[in-house]
């Protein structure tokens, strides 16, 4: 591999590690996603351990979590018994959907705490109820916008992927 290609790959991987924390991913999850995203071929745990200069154990654990979150998938490579992984199609849409699921949890949390505060009769409970109402309204409005965005992105993603096939 050309040293410039290697440096660029390292930069992408480091950037994924840093920037995907916004989606609730730890650094290693981001590094693995970055590596898989820029790899033309599916990668085995050994490949990832070698390219990320790490031991296979933590990579295996993180891959399991990424797979559980529908961000990567296991693929079969004919003639090889190793597990290989690649990112799911529409990775960024999936990352966003996972984040949106967390925001929907915030709506449920705000509603639950709002109801609890409304059952008490004191100044602090009234104040907390107001704050929880505000929180629920914020996340509900954001949820509407996010769902609209996801719908628009799915259409654009289909258009992008049909042009490249």
C-alpha cells in the first residue's frame, strides 16, 4: 500500500473514532466502523486486529455489539472458516435511526417523570412537571423532523445506490 493511501486510511479511521461518539459509539467502535466502511472487501477479525494494531479479543467483542446494533453484518467468504464483517447498507441511516431510538426513549422518560411529578402537590414537583413537559415537547418535535428526514434520506439513498450499480 502506498504510504499516502495508508495515511489517508488512518485519518479516516481516526476521524470515524472521534466523530461517531455523537451516535453513542466508543472510540474502538468508531475505528472498526471506519475501517470497514473504507474497505472494499469484508474484513476478518484477524484483518482488523492487524490493521488497527490491536488484539483480536476487544475487536471481537465490539464487532458483536456493532452487529447487535445492526451497524455491521457477518458475511461468508467461500473457502474460509473465519468470520468476516462489512458495514450494513445505508450505514449512516442506520446510525441515525439508532440515535433516533434513543431520542424516543427521552420522550417516554419525560412523560413518565411528568406523570410522576403531577401526582405530587408541591412547588418543586410543579417545577419538575413543567421541565418534563418542555423536554417531551422538544423531543417530540425533533422526532417529527427526524422521521421526515429519514424518509427523505431513504429515497435519496435508493437513488444513489441505483446509480452506482
